């Protein structure tokens, strides 16, 4: 009957570590159960591409199995893949990493983030993060023994973390700033000016910057600022990214970390004891993605952009004001006009109109008053979802009057 | 501008209003471009791709390889025109390789196609020979696949 105990009891009994027992469950998880109980839902709550991995990349994966590439690779990842990645980062962002010492292939960027935090955090170290933010940031920091320090962002700052707000929270315990732009859940991107200010701050206070750039390729009408490419920042930035969003490869679990060799060495130490290496088949597919996948990326970005414009325009029209998201595949409209909190809004919308969005609160307290709508779904789906949301908003306005 | 046509190529029923939002251009400009394209033949026609086998009323189709003798002054164009004007001819291409014209022919039954070949195509003076391949199954046309399930939901309903 172990599983009937409350988290607090479990912690007391020391069966589950206190850290894990007290870790709040993901706000998304809670919504998942409710969602599963409703049929025929149009889901705008999926955080992954609706495109299937391009065929030539899948074919490369199949070929690797056919040829019997079923053994471990080097801990750091296949040399060819690291070489391709080094060229890719140089080509796209003008930042050069040594393929042997400065790149580690991971099982998704999620593993990368976990490794980085475990490698740099001493108990009690503080890591500054924006809020709202990706659900794993605070959790992973806590699991690594650190303390997440939240910096609120809002519409006024276009949901970008500001250097001045960071500086106000720097203490002797501050170890790093963890940022992720383009951002999940807001779709915000960081401008050169904003990035420069954070870079200056990091130098001034001798801080590390962990830059999660998983959505780097999904930007619309702006250039992505690759943080380590800023002057003097390569040696104090740890770049985390992967193939999930750029090449629609979420289920393959393949990512990478690029950083100064001191960091990569430390990360590899943990990686070799815990993961050994990223799946071989997946690494072979990733090589193909880098060698011949540029057209796919461009096509997908163009398609996302059309849907993005459509969704943002409609959200504003139906009275859910939405700042313009210039990256990722999310819109983050304000629902304050409906006088509902984000969880009530999402729940009622799901039950009454069968449209799923993610309550902003799932991404931290500053996400309250907003919902995340993902436009990585077909245009007819987006159209129909917004028609239903329109009806829902009008109904709820009548109710509250 | 090219983007407007790409959208229409994917979905001919996209309205000027929808397209205008997708490409971030005023509706009037989009309408003007489409109108002009319809006029100058950039947009030939708006059609539906029908999955005929689904209606169990499939016509018979054949792909015919035709070897022809080109003519002085007009090359392959004159004979191609002679051939493609027949209503049985669905599409016609000049190709490189061991034959010259590749034509797709549509008929109600096998009889109709064989009489087209025997009575119309083969007797033409410039036609040296032809090889007829009857279509057995259609997998993909105009970039659309016929046999894959259209929208299978492989994704979880909510992911972070």
C-alpha cells in the first residue's frame, strides 16, 4: 500500500527523497488527465511540431538499423555529428566550437539542461530564471541542489528578462543566469540590445549564462541572437540546443551542449555515468538532418509563420489581446478581460468548446492571466479552434455582465 | 508574391482574407495579384483532387510512351499538339530518353484506350511507335498521397 501515502508521509518515511517528494508536479500533468477524459478535442496545447520528421532523415535512421549500427558510440557522440554541428554553428551564428572538446551530444536538450545544472551547481547556489518559463527550469535547478530565483517578465518587457531586473536579484550565491529565447511558453525573442545588456551584466558579476536555444531556428522576421556569439561570451556561456523543434525530431531524443572544454569535460563525466551516449540510430539521423535538412527547416518556418500571423490576428480580434510572438510556435494571449484565472479558463474552454490550451499558471506565477496557444497544428484546426474560442469569450462576457 | 501561389497550390479554397493574414499583405493587394494571375494564365484553373477509387467508379488510365519524328521548323511541338488535343489525353510531356512524348490517357474502359491507340495515335504519320502501360494503382498525385491515413493523431494531447 505504499502508493496511497501522501507526499508528506513519504518524505517522512524517507522512502522518497525529500527533494523529490516536495517537488511540485508539472502543472501540465494535471491538465493532461482532464484532457484525456474529453473526446474530439482540438488541441492547441501540444508543444511539439505537427510535422513528421522529414522522410530523408527518417530514412537515414532506418538505414542505420539496416546496416546494423546498433552499438554504443563514443560518450561525446559520433565524431561526424560533432563535426557537422561545429560547421553548422559556425555557418549560422559565426561561433566556432572545437568538435572534439567543446561539443557533447545528448539525449535531447532536456538531458543537456540537467547535465549542465548538475555540473555547475553547489548546494544552495542560485540560478536566475525568467518567469513565466519552460516547466523544467525551476524543477531541474532544485533537483541539482540549487535555488531558482525568479525574475518576473510581462507584456511591458515583451516577456523578455531585463538586465536591470536580474541585477536587482544578484547575491553572493548567484551562479548563473538561465535563459531560453525564443521562449516557451510566450514566443518572445531577445533583441541584440537586451542580450548585450545581459552579457555585460554576466561579465560584471562573473556569472555563467546557460542559453537554451532549442527554438533558435523558429524565428519570424528577426534574426536569432545566439548568446555565445556575443563578444567575449563564448567562454562563459553554455549553449543547449537540439533537433526536436528545428527538424521536427522530438521523439528521437537528440540534442547537444556546446561550451568551453572545461564545462564539456564536466558534463561528459556525468553523461558517461548516466546516459553513456545518445542513441546511435538517432545520431545517424541527426547527421542527415544537418547535411541535407536546410530546405525542410525553411519550409516549416514559412508554414509556421503563416499560421502564426493567422492565430495572432484572430486572438486579437476575438478580444484576447496578444503581443506579437516572434519565435517558437506559441502565442500567449491575455485572458484577463474574461475575469477568469488561467486554470478556470482552460478548464471551461475544454469542457464547453472542446478546445485545449495550457493555463499560463503552469509556467509559473507570472503566467497567470494568460494561456499558451500552440500554432503547430493545421490551419483548419486553428481556424476552428479560434471560432470556438470566440464563441466562448462572448458567452463568458455575457455571463459576467 | 510567390508565397500567395504556394498557399493556393496547397489549398485552392484559401480566401483572399485568409491569405492576406498569412502573408501579411492588405486584402486588396492579394485580390489584385490573384485576379491578375487568373487573367494572364499564371493560375490556370482551380480543381479538386478526387480519390476516384474511393467511389469505386474508377476510370481506366494508361501511361503511353510515344516515339515520334520531329518536323523541320516546329520540332516536336506540332505533333505534340496533334496528340494532346484529343480529349482522351489528360496530360502530355516531352521527355528526354528512349522515347519522346509521355502521355497520360483516360478512358471509361480498356476498349476505349486501345481504340484510341489503334485508331487515333498509331496511325499518325509522325508516330513511330508507342508502348502502353495501364495504371494499376495510384499512390501519390500532385504531392498528395492516396493511401496513407490523412490525419493520424500521433501526438499526445498536451506536451510541455
